[in-house]
């Protein structure tokens, strides 16, 4: 099988959105609603491997109703951002970490791997073609959200890994993830449903994990909460993560605790970056198991002073309340900073400062796209 580097042919569309309409979208992008003029496509076939890599007009895909992904959910994805720095250059954050995770997810879902080089080249090809869609990010938190994904496109209902697979990257201008600015979110503790079981796909970034967590999100909304926290599937005791974000706990002595990776928690790039940045800021960081009782009692007793969730899309988001069937606890002081704890705020700021080029990139986390 060929492993030669892919080269992405660029087919520039002649009917791109006019400048004034694009500017209107960029002024108020929301999240995940509008997409840029182009997308990346590449095809993998058993035998020849990856081929037909291109940047082409964003538009509907043509799939047979028998495409395997529609039946068996053989699909993986990534979530990243392109950040515009004050000098106009455009960068992304730790793409090698996302590429490595994409390859791990591919192995778990029996999909073909895409090399780290091809992965990063695909982002460069798309973002340089749609460069005008990268918002000025320095003020606020605007960025161009990048969504690479891969799925079984073979028209075949038999039970085996697909012999034809499509890789695609789409891009969507993004303002802050949570409309209404940085406010603490409320979290519903799911006791009926779990997200991931040992040996399952929790550690892979696949659509199926999200499909399985939607019902708990509906339950959360029915109970007046914004997000869901999941416990481990075996003992129903250990805090794992939210449906799409990792969790951190700040203790009164300044120590920061995050659930250790167990094989059922998604290894967030934001999570691992915060573990390093928090140490720079003078915090001791513990990766260990955290029980739901430690969370509830720690908040009630004052040992846990702040809780936050993190992920690429929402960056760092304070958690203001934990609710469950029969009770709830309020975390932090809503009279101070609107409920955004000072440790949460400083970690958030130091991460954004690296991403937007306002702080030295001492770890080489940034890759220039344009
Ligand atoms: C993507 C994702 C995260 C966050 O990962 P980042 O790399 O930080 O964006 C956390 N949990 C789940 C389940 C995810 O899918």
C-alpha cells in the first residue's frame, strides 16, 4: 500500500460568498451554523490506499443509502481551531496531538490511518483557500473551527470494515461557544446512562459516543441543566467527563485535580495542555480517580472551590452547579466575578494567550497555517 504524501489539488469555486455577506456572518458567527466556501475531500480504497485528495466547493456529499456509515456508524472526527494573530498570520494548536488521536480513533473503529503529515497538510490546504473566513481573533474569542472527519462510504451492508472510506474537513467561523459570554454552566449527573464502558469506544473520538449521550443531554435539559456529567460504567462511582469536555476540580489548597485516564475517558488536547499550564502557574496537578461523593461533599464542605470543564470548542468553562435526582450543590461564589473562579479564569487566560499569540509559545504548540 502506498504511503506517499498526499497532495491536495485546489478547485477554487467561482461562486464564493460575496465579501459583504461573509463579513456579516463573521460579525456574529455563533457556533457550527455557517460553513466556509470550501472543504477537503480524500478517498481511501482497500488496495491503493488514499487518493483523490482535494480542496473543493463546500456542498452536499453524494452517498448511496447503503453507505456503511449510515447503518453501522463507522465514523471518527476531530475538533480544532485556526486562530488569527494580531499580525494577521493564522495558526493552529497542537495539530500533531489531534493527528495522533485521529489515528488512534481510526484504529479503534477499524478505519484507515491518515498520516500526521497528510492530516496537517489538509488543514493548511483548506485554511489557506478559505483564509478570509478566519475571523480577527485578537479581540473576543473568535476563531475558525475545523472539523476533520472520516467515515465508511462504501455502499455495502455486510459486516466488515468498509473497503472505501471518505476523509473530509469542513470549517466554520466561531464566536464564543456558549452564547451570552462566559457564565458558569450547570451540570446534570447522569445516574441512569453511561457514556463509555471498558473495552468500548470511549477513548476514541467517534460519533457513536455522542449518539449514545444525547438522551442524557435531553434529561439534563428537562432538569434545567446545560450539560451532563457521566460516571464510570462499572461501579457508577467515579467521575469521568461531560459528553464532550473533560473536568477539573480546584481544591482550597490550590491543587488541581482531574480524573486520570482510564481507557474510557477521551484524552483531550485541552486537558493535557492545562495540566502543563497549571503547573507553570504554580499549581500542583493530580491525575487520579475522583468519586462523585468527593465532588458533592468537597463542594459542600469547601475543599473544592472551583470546577471547570474544558475542550477545544468551549476552551475553559466554569461549572456553577451540580444537580442530580433529588438534590444539587452550588459551586463557587456567584457574587464574585459572576461566578467565574480566579483559578479557572487564570488558566483560561493563559491558554488563550498562547493560542492567540499573546504569550510566548515556549512548548512549540503552535503550527502556522497561513
Ligand atoms: C473532543 C472531546 C473532548 C475534548 O477534547 P479536546 O481535544 O480538548 O477538544 C473531551 N471529551 C470528549 C468526549 C470529546 O469528544
